[in-house]
């Protein structure tokens, strides 16, 4: 796994945010310990988010315990990309706000 120092994250917080694809996320939490800004938390997928998934993704969620990564502190992201690298399902992308 690639490592990166926090001071190498040049982006100011709130310009780029992590986006989690719930169709891919299996809630394995690999993103949680690598994030220096504590952006992620693993919790049960909300009913609304679950309903937005297709049938196969809903089945996958049930198999994997209905847990996904949420980003309650997305505005703290400094775009280091460690979460993108750590995610085994490739469920996280970084997106510019606005």
C-alpha cells in the first residue's frame, strides 16, 4: 500500500470531497484508518440510500451486512487519495465541489 504524509496533501479542505458508490461499497472499513482527516464512518445504509440501489446491489448489501462508508466530514477532505487507494471495491472517487 502506498503511504503519503499529511503535509503532502496540498488541497485546502472543502474543495474536493470523497464520494462513495453504495453499489460497490461492502463496508469493509479500509478507508477509515487511512484517512488523516477522519472523513469516514461505517454504518448501516439508510433506507433511502438502499432504495436507490438496483436489485443486485441490494442483494449484495444484504450479503455484506447492510454496512457502507459514509462521509460525515467530507468537507475536511484534503484530497490525499489514500481512501481511493485503500478501498478494495474501488467504491470511492474524489470529486470537486461545485
